C-alpha cells in the first residue's frame, strides 16, 4: 500500500497537475499558476519558459519513463516557481501565500516534487519506476 501511494504521488501526471494548480495572485488578478505561465509565455518570461519546459519534459516522461527527464522536469518546475515568487516584478504574488488554500497548494506541489526527487536519486533500480 505504501509503495502504491508513493508511486502514485510521484507520477509525472500528478507532478504536472500539482504545478498547474498552485494558486497565486496579485492585487489585480489571481488564479491557478497555469494562467500566469500561459500569459507570460507569449512574452518569453523566464519563469514561463521554465514552466512550459518542465511540463513538456514531465509529459514526455509519461510515455518514455526516463528518470533523467523527470528530474529535469521537476527542477524546471521548481525553478519556475522560485523565479516567479522572488522576481521583483511579481513580488506581490508572495501576498497570496497568506491565504491558507494558496499555501496548501504550494506545499502540496513542493511535497510532490521533493518526494519525486528523493525517489529518483535514492532508488538504484531506475527501470522499475
């Protein structure tokens, strides 16, 4: 049971969903992180480029089962969130973390990606993930 739950939580689709459903906002607009990534991707903002690359790499992992791609996708997603929250032009997004639901979605995202990185770095039998 424990391994099944662990495998479910570290699946690339769960990683993609947890990334896209992080609730963020600003004084003018709020919603899932996906809205911010899609909106900023047209302007080639770094956080959006990393976010799109991370989602793409994780989507490829669903079919190829490559642990290096999954690590790269996780790192891209984590970097995207970090750049978004700590970039000076989006510093108002940190205000949303005062809301318990937004904080819960961010904690879930970090937990999922941390478990995934732990699994991929710890396990020696990469072919059976």
